C-alpha cells in the first residue's frame, strides 16, 4: 500500500479543538469533568450555561473524531441541600431525587446529552475517607475535633489572592470561616465532623460527612485517575472550589497538572448582577423553553464567547430566535463547498468560537450550515 503524501495526510486530518491555546485531545480520547448541580432547586439560566457549553465541547470533539467522555457529578451531600430539605419537611435523599428529575428534564429540553459518568457524592464517601487519610499521611492536612482539614494558605497563594480576598470568597461559598476547630480560616474540611441531627457516616475520626471540595476531588480521581483533559464549571467556582479540588488531587497523587485545560464559563447576569438564588434574580430554564424553544435557549447560551460574562434580557432571547431561524434557512439551501465546511470547523476548533461558526454557516449556507446545526444540536 502506498503511503499518503504529506499534502493528502494534511487534507484528511481532523481539526484539533483548543481552549485557551491548549489542545483538548490530539489522539483518541478526551476526559471531561464538570461540576454538576446540588439538587436543591430548579435550574436557572446560569446553571444551564455551563452544561450547554460542556455539551457543545463534547459534540465538537466527537465531530473531530475524538472519543469524548463527560463526568458530571451530583452533589447530593451538601449543607445547602440539607437545609433546603429540612425547610421542605422532607428527607434530603427524596428531596434531591425530585430536584434531580427536574434538572434532567431541563437538560433534555436544551439538547444536553446525558453524561458518560454521573457519580453521586453519597456513593463516594469511602473514597473521600481514603483521600483524607492520604492527605493526613503526607502532611497536607491535619485532624482537629473529628474533622480533617486541608491547609488552605498555599491554595490561596497559588491562586494569586490576597489573604483577605480569599477569606471573603470562602465566607461567600460555605467555607465555615468561624469553625473553631480550624487552625486557619483558610483551611477547608476534607472530612467534616457532624453535629447532632446532621447527616453522618462512620469514619476513622468519628461520624461526619465529606467536605464539598473533597467530594469532587474523590469523584474525579475515582472516575478518571490522577489527571483530566478538561475541567469545566462556572467562573464563580474558580476559587475556592476548583483551587482546592486541584490542590487536594495533586497533593494526594503527586501528579500535576490535575487538569490540562479549564473551561470557566462566563457568569450570567441580570442588570450587571450575577444570577443567583441569594439575590432573587433568577431566570428559569423551564420558563424560557415555554416562551420559545429548547434550541432557541441553547442558541442564546452558545452564540457568544464561552468565558465572557453577559447580561440576560428578553431582547437577547428574541435575537437568538432570529439568529437560529437564519441558520435554519441557510441550512435549507442546496449545495455547499468543502471549503465552507472546513472554515466552520476551523472556527469551532479555535477556542470553540461558535459565534464565528454560526456567522460563516449563515453566509455560506448549504452543507456547512447543515453540519453546524447537527454538530451543535440546534
């Protein structure tokens, strides 16, 4: 058999998806981990943005011939969930199951594929205990009051944060800064001792439950081993959650980097203020889908830079509907050149530049537009 010439090989080679200049996968397989929901409330647009972008990245990788796997955890061991279930007068397990059903329904409406792996935190308590033991053994954690704490000072330094800023961020994200058992407010529980009436599991240090950051660390390591190709989550998870997750994983395994590339999806805002339950400015996926359609909401989320913060307005939803209509009209045109299809693929490969890909597809029409509609599930 005659070997292909270099020009033939180059022409047949699939593009490589790069995020921030880092190739997600050059050969064969891409391991993606995305921090999933804490199932205590219905899905709002800020939640959905992360999962739709991860789904788009997975679909583009598959188009480029890469075996992409997505692990999206469920944080069903969490104080926020426990508190919400108590207010509702339900056991947290049942409460979480109902909320998970609503979340799955919303993801289906937005065309988000079910993940390859969906670990639930309550099933990984033994792995968190193993993680805590490993961190105690290497001196990066200490035991106090039945809890195991990971030293947080180096984590804040690595993140480039001033101490006061790091402490404030922890206070905003369940960091238990006033826990008297901690040697430093920056330290975070790998294993948290449980008080009377709180959910608890047995451990070598007494009854307790996993810390939030440790749950994701244990689930990611258990699913993929010591390293990932892509770690995704909302931009607000950069610190403390992702910073502690990374530090714990690298300390326990000795393998660095924990993640070769990161997708911190831009914050969705209302009038410049982050969409969050605490501010009461939520826009729910169910309502938007009822007003328009799943593909329109998906277009609203994807037709922008994935890492840029943005403000939702009703006008933005209307514009997304018009943009999607134009893409569908373009896809209905006959013909289409391989050059146009290649240009769309190049845009997708270049930091997942979906706005440019959509604009090219609308302009060129035909097969390039049909390919994009299929690739992005629009």
